[in-house]
């Protein structure tokens, strides 16, 4: 169930939204999208079978999506690291 939900969400996001905030250049300079993270979070929450687990997964996914869209560099921006008290 989780794999099917993940695939459906990923394909849906790719079809519906081509927002530039959800794309990045990878190490080879090719443009890649960042839809896999939210898709995995939603698919995992759907397949968890537990409300507390689903809530935790969705909260983590929301934080990751926020950082993808609003972060400045890297997987976790310096601003996010500073908020956690572990600036790089």
C-alpha cells in the first residue's frame, strides 16, 4: 500500500506542478525535481497503520519540504542548522 501511494503521489506532483522552487541542479549539472521526499512521506504515512506514526512522518516530511523550498544551500540550510544549535 505504501509503495503504491508513494508512486501515485510522486506522479501526481510531477504532472500538476512544475514550480521552479521544486527543482535543483544535481552534481552533474542536470535538473532534478524534489518531489520524491513529499511523496515518500505521504506514502509512508498512508501505509503506517498508526495515527501517531503517520503524524510523525508527516511532520518530518513537512519540515523537509519547507527546507527544500525555503532553504538556501545544501540538504539542510545554514539557517536551519543554526535554529537547531548545531551551525556548521
